[in-house]
């Protein structure tokens, strides 16, 4: 049986392998938080990143 870890997004206890925990450096997400992150407009930012996505760069002339 795999150990229980806390989801980095909501704190719910999830069952994941120690190998995955080490690969993700302890930043495991439950399936609900992972779906929300993938479907959000700023999907490149981490959950709880504390800010809005960076604005687009101005065109160079």
C-alpha cells in the first residue's frame, strides 16, 4: 500500500508512491486540483503562486 501525502493545493490526503513524491519534490496534487490547474487560463503558474501571469512582452521594433 502506498503512503498518504497531503495535496499541495487543498490539503486533502492522497495516496501516491514515494517515487512520485520525490520526483515532484513534495508538490503533489490531487486529481481535482490537477484538473483545475490544467483548465485554468494561467495553467503555467503553480497553484498558490501568489500573483497573476506575466503580461505579454511589448513587440520589438
